[in-house]
């Protein structure tokens, strides 16, 4: 039995359509992004479905799905499982179209949800895109992007992890 070749063109077209429509909505100038209230996340650990991300000995502790946590862990280790997951695929698409992930900015916590932004760049265009932090982190570890955390949020809800 012959395997049927599946064209990747519709998927690529869909991703480009989504990205271009979002770019039209959220193109920003990096000089408008004030990074003075952020610190670099130099601590990232996954334990079960728990993700700890922080700076030095202070980290935000958040639960996510086991699948997302596992994907973050795999990305940190540079492991692509037997079949690539959505983050591996999305990372490959971004790279193939010369779109870089400049950073992930963990913005705030509203008592229920954490909020983050992906800062994507293509030539002279920059896209600030809302994302779930776990999705953003899973992508960042695959694309070697810096993760930043809002200092105030880290001070207010961060836990000592040392």
C-alpha cells in the first residue's frame, strides 16, 4: 500500500495568514517596550506538571498540563521525541521564514492566570503577541530566546527556591 503524500502548503499558508493578520494587529516598535521593570529568567525547572521560572533564588511556581510541562522539559534538553510536537513544528516554521523569537515577557498574574507576550521579529517588523506563558516558554527553549519576568510580579508572588 502506497503512502499518500500530504502537502504542507495548506498548513504553511494558514500559519502565514494567521501571523500576517496578527502582525497587522500588533506590530510594535521595540523602543516602545520598556524592559526596565523586567529581569532575565535564569532559573527554569520542570517537576511533573509544575513549572518554576525565576531569577536567582526567586521563582514563580505554576501548574500547567503535564503535556506542556513535558514539552518545556524536552525543549530544555534539546530532545525531539519520535514525532515533533506543536512547539517543534511552530519553531521550525518560524525559523524557515526567518522569524526570530526575540524574547518572552512574562507580564502579570491576575490571581487566576499568568500572562506573557512573545516578541517576534522579521526583518524590520516586530510582533508583540499574547501567549500562555507555558506555550511561550516551550517555544523559547527551542528557539534560544530570553525569558523576562516582570520584577514586581516576581517580588509579589515569587517563592524562594534555594
